[in-house]
C-alpha cells in the first residue's frame, strides 16, 4: 500500500473529461469525416436535383416543401447511422473497448459520452446541411408553388426536425452497435429491424398495425421533417416523443449489457 | 500491492481460473507465469475489472480497481490483445485516453518519448509493427505515472533491443517502489527480470515463491558422479537426506550433499572418480517440472476417478 506517489494526483475521471475523450476519439478518425461528408453531400446533391428538375404544377405540387428539398435524407441518414454503429461496435471490432473500459472502469460514462458527443455532432452537421440544402434548392424554386423562405411558418422547425430525426435514428443504431458489439451484425439488425421490418408490417391488412407503425422510428422521423402535417402521420410532439423512446430503449439495453457483460 | 482472494472464473462448464489467492508486493518485479492457456490473461482481466469473477475478488492499492477515482494513476495496464483503433495515430490514441483523466498533452508527449515512439507519433497505428504496437501499449500504461503496472506478455514481438528496454524499464519501475506484475509463458525471460514468481497451471496456483526458492524446491542442486565403483560409492554416501539415482550409463546423480563432500569421501576410500560435476536445475526445468505435474495430474485424473 505504500507507494512512491505521495502528492495527491490532480487527475480524475469526471463526466466532462470523458466527454472530451470521446470527442477526441470521434474527431481523430477518418471514418467520422467520411461518413458525415457523404451524408451532407447526398442530402445536398439530391436537394439540388429536386430543385433544378422541379416541374411547376407537376405531380409533386402538393408535397411539403421541406420534405421535397430534403428527399436525400433517406440516403444521408444511412451514412449517419453507420457512423453511429462505428462509434460503438467499431471499438469492439478493434479491441479499443478494452482500453476505453480500463481507463473508465465504471463503464456507463463511456456510453453516455459517446451518445452525447455523437448526437451533438450529427445534429449540428445535419441541421447545417438541411439549411444549406433548403436555401440552395430554393434558388431554383422561387417562382413555383414550392417557393418558401426560412422565415415562413414551420420551415426552420421542420429543418431542425429533419436533423433531429436523423440524429435519433442514428442513436438507435449506436445503441444497437453497443448491444451487438459487431459492425456487420449491427448494420444488419438496423437495416432489417429498423428500416425494412416496418415496411413489411405495413403490408399487413390490419388497421391497428398501421396506427402503431406511425410511431415506428423511420415513420416518426419522417413526420418530424415536414413543415405541414402529413396526412395519416403522427403529430410532431408524439413523433418526437416516440423517437426519443426508441433511442432511449436502444441505449438502455446497451447500458444494461455494458454493465453486465465481460468486456 | 495487488491482492487476489479466491479468484474464480468459469465459462459455461469450464473453470479457467480456480480459487487463485496471491499477493503482489511493491518494490519488486513479480513474474506471472504459466503455460499458454493457464489463465494468466483472464486473471489480469479480472484484476482490471474487464471480466467479472464468478467468485472471489481482488484489490489493487487496497480497493477494487473499478472504485478508483483516477484508475490510470493507480494502475497502468498492457493487455495481451491489441486494444487500439488502427485508424487513429499513436498520439491521438494516447490523447483520447489521457483526456478521460485530464492528463495534459505534455505527459502524452513524454510517454511517447519514453517508449521511443516520438518519430511515429503521428502515424496511424494500422502501419505499426508488433513491436511498435507493444511500445504504444507500454506508453499507454505509463500515462498516469501509476503505482502499479500490470503487463500481459510485454516482450511479445519485441526485437532484442526492445526486450532489453522492457527489462531495464521494469527493473527501474520496481526500484522506484512500484508494484510490477508481468506475465509470460517463458521462464527464461522471467528469470532475467523477476524476483518473485506467481506460477499457475490450468487456472490453479502452483507456486507463489521467489526465483531462488523455486530452484530449491524443484529438486535443487545435484551432483553427477561417474565412477567404476558405483555400488561402493553409493554405500559410502548413503545417509539421511541423501538421495542417489543411477542413470542409464551407470552415472550417479546425487541429491542432498555437495561435490566437495563426495570428492572427500571418494578420496578417503580410494574410489576413483571419472567425473564429478555439480548440476543446477535451470529455472526453465523447474518451471517445466512444476507445470508438467499439473498437466499430468489433470490428464490422469479421469482414469483414476469414478466415472461421471
């Protein structure tokens, strides 16, 4: 018990320190920037295509403006979700998790810090992307029925809702990555369980299924990114609440397993 | 100071670590030895809280590892399996670990220098050789200037210069009063660095001893004697504590007495000696004997035991 260390150490594991560590981890990997830039480029690219090819009075006339210009969200969201999976499952596939849990043996702060840092980064990136895409697409839409300004009612909220939807969906992916501890496993579960399964269930001829489905992650995220209410979809607040619950469930399962399992 | 109390780890039906009880004291290098698969890595992972023991517990510096407010300053660990993201540079890897404790950049640069990695600090770990990976692991272990070091097979993959560096480093860390636990499956390596030995086989403690003590209990020194009058000499040397065996070529191996006594006895009775050679059991041999027994004990047990 008698060691050379006599002066009390100024170093300590604190939530703020763990956040800083996770931010450093996130920004020091190329895959972070590749996935985020791909997401932004896809959303912006599809937005520009929607803007330049828009035919006034065509079949898209009654689509919500924000939904229309952010059509690329479907693709961009995949990139961000993959990053969410890499943040957690990537540590298991490389063995980094052993170093992470050895320096923070209480474990849970690592998961919370990962989720927080990732969510903030994903939200800010996708919100900025949504704003730029909206403004760029509007350059081509100004004299159509899809013309809108940022200051129009519901527009800023829908752009933020779009980014929040992507972020919360990707947090589900992050939780799956921590639960399954394998990048391919989590990607498979995410695509199959979160993206495809609701589509399959939607084909069932039961009304109850349809009313439940609007609270499923992808549908709820879609409802968040519209400036005008989508017929048959959940309202903004219930959709946000549902999506938060899905993300909380995924992270909660990951937390329980992180405490219990050997690393 | 590291203490293990009845540490046990079971995976399904297999008991990997079985009631391990040992103490690792500060100021010396303690070698943690055992054949491959003996449970060394599992034990170290339990000490570090990565694996939960099935039963038993362990403390480092008087408390469970996970309860230390600043674990990096208490224990520095090098785990056998690489624990680094290959896409990160050495510097960023260490900096990310350092941030969790608020350890400054200057300390990160210092340990990179200590490990001889300054030139490679901004290269991605992907391109590192096994030896460079080990150096990075050691740098990470030293990050918090810890009072205890737990190193799993640190010389693995190192070139001779690296091996020498580790030996010198371990000895000087122990000399500073730190607790140093180093695992290896190579007795020859431990003989050069360790003072104390904790030896396990098949998850059980085989010996908790010093290097000198191990040699003594493993049969100690013996003397090889070759003489045309072997039977005469046998009778002359017989006495309490003396054990004599005859080899295939008729040579005698004498335990329990020394070469000088045998030489004097032979001269006094005019027994001609063709050879008189003191023999020391090598640590390697002592280790093999010890672990061999545990292996044999295990393999014969089902034959003698009652059928399940």
